[in-house]
């Protein structure tokens, strides 16, 4: 095996190890979150944020539609 190919394989292996470490860390954090009961609060906050974003989307759509209607009357 050439030196370049060996070096590439070493880099790939080190990146795989980093990826495995990160996946394991995320799984540990996920388990810790659910053990400590944070999941309910996270779900409530997620729903709250989704509701706010949905409301802003409706408001923005209404403003655009009224603005378009106004512009068609003016023009």
C-alpha cells in the first residue's frame, strides 16, 4: 500500500472514531434527558415554538394578501 493511501486510511479511521464518539455522546445525552424528565418540558416548549411560528406564518400571509389586494385596487 502506498504512503498516500495509508495516510488517507488513517484519516478516515480517525474520523470514524470521532463520529462513533459523537454518536455515543448524543445517545448518552438523550438517555440522560429522558431519565431526568426533561422530555416533557422540551415537548411543551417545542409545541409552544411551533404554535408561535404557525401564528406568525398566518399573520404574515394575511398581511401579504391584504397588501396585494390593496395594491391591485391602487394600481
